[in-house]
C-alpha cells in the first residue's frame, strides 16, 4: 500500500479534545485519534497540549524518510508525567505489542497528514506542502542539535540562559521540571556591543550604527557547526516557527534579536554577505506572508502599524540600501546595478507585501514624519512619527561635540 512507504507517527492515548499540531496544521483530537499517517519525507514539527488549545504546548521535531518499508514512530501519552514518551522509554513488551497491532490503527484512528492552504482551507496539495518547506528550508539537524540538544524537544515555556533575567524565566521555575521545560542554547546576540576588542572612538561609532562586523563575527563562530550563514538562517526560521506554533516567548525574543542584528547591517549587504542578505529577504518575505498583524502587534510587540518595531527596522534597512545605491551612482562604481538585481529586488517585494497586507509604508520618502492635525474641538496639534529623533539624530540621539582645551602655558611634566 502507498501509505506504507511514507511515515506514520503514533500519538497514543492522548486525552480526547487535546490540541494537536503538525507543521502548519492544527486540530482538536477526538476519542478515536491515535496518530498521523502519510507524512511525507522531510523535517516536521509536532506540538500538543492535553489540556486544549489555550494551554501551554510541548513540541518535538523529527525527520520523516521514505523507504521501501513502512516507517513508524511510536510515542504514547503518559498521564502521570503529562507528556508523550518515546518508544525507547516504554517497556519492551508493550512496545512490541504496539507494533504487532499497527494494522488495527489504520483507518479512522489515524488522521491523514494535511496542511492548511493560504486561503484557510485544508488540503494536502503541493503548494501547501511547499509553504511549510519554505518556512523551514534552512532548519537542519545541526541547527536543531545545537539549539535544542538531543531529542529536539521544546515547549511554550522553554527558555535560554540569555533570558534568565526576564519574567518568562520565573514562569519556567514555577511551572516546569526538566521534562516540561527544555533548555535552549540560542546563539548569543549582544546588540549593545557590536565592535571588536580594542575598537575605540569613531570605529566604535561606525560599528554601532552598521553592525556588519558583529554579523561577520557571529557567522565565523557558527562555522564550527557547518555553514555559518545557513546556521543563522536556520535559527531565524526555527525561532519563528516556535513562536507562532508554541507561543514561545524565548523564541520570539531571539527572532527579534537576530533581526535586530541583521537588518541593521549596511556594508555587509553589498560585500561578502550579499548572498546571505538575498536569502534573508526571501526568508522574511515568506514569514511576513504567513503571519497577520495581530500576531506582530500582540505577541512580537513593539508598537502597532507603521510605528511597529519591525516596520521601523525594515524602513531603516531600506534607507541604508538606498544610501549605498545613491553613493554608488555618484561614485560610478557600478555596484547599484548589481544590488538592484539581488537584495534590493527582494526588499521591494517585502515593501509591496507589507503595504498590501499591513498598510505599512517602508519608503522613508513616502512617510509623513511630522504634521498638523485638527482635533474634534478644532484645536491644531503637531504630531511626529515615533522614532523620529533617532532617525534625525536629534534630542537624546544628537551627537555630542566634546572640545578639549589645553593651556599652552601649563606644565605637562609628570610630577615626581
């Protein structure tokens, strides 16, 4: 039978009305549900909550393979410890009996693998499968092992040492044990220090505004686990998926940190990392195409509409692209044409998407930065866009000029 060549995932003994998800599809289980069949080859993410949709969720990644024999992954819900256990944790006799009775499970007890269509319908056609594959294209075994460790497990309240001072870490200690809360090893991102040891003065200032050096340093460190650029892209995808499926705060924070680093680079976009940024734009286009604005405003936070954290970040990235294009055109270096065909072209697609979907305007020239409005009482009030002082380098962001006066008559001889 055709299904015997694909992968079957048994999720035995989950309580009825449990929340179950695989990849981008989720549903509420009934009393006959025992697992999922006809899972295509590739990487997949399963997440569940025995207490229903609104409760904390636990998840794990696995790779399905297509072979000449049926591949069956066996898990079973243990009501005592309130989690799924793997076949290796079961009594050998019980595991053998489960596999001997596999035939009885096929039919109504196993649901067929399907993915939601972009219009909300459910299907198992190629475009929907491609949507999942696009969102996890760079997630591989090396990324999962590096961040999640053996077993590739995580949960809504999984945390990392980079989050230990945050409220989410306190929640972890109150609610979890080692079985529920998996420690995550995110790649360290320090947005307050983006220059090398020994950098001083203007060098620090330049690297604080253009974080290309910090990005290169991160990629070099990640090269120990494979292709550093692909590792970084994979972590961006994994954090996004964990945020939207589990509601994992730690994953969302890491996603924000990684975008905060990559989208504040300038020189790297047109130098040694230009291929990376083309991939990054394509990745971000897929992610923004999947989520809605309520997720960005409610979970990611940082403001709403055009004042949101991500809108401002993308607007600043586009401004940097245009500045380099203008400089290249003036100097006649010919870089502008090359950039037009790669990263900038993908960025224009993002501009078009967010304008249509979120009503964001990313081109700084088209944004009304200051203006007068009339209130209901007839009073005229001047308003300005959030973050304007930072863009204009005014107010608290204004440069400080330090003048050092040295008296020529002063004796500068060191005291004995």
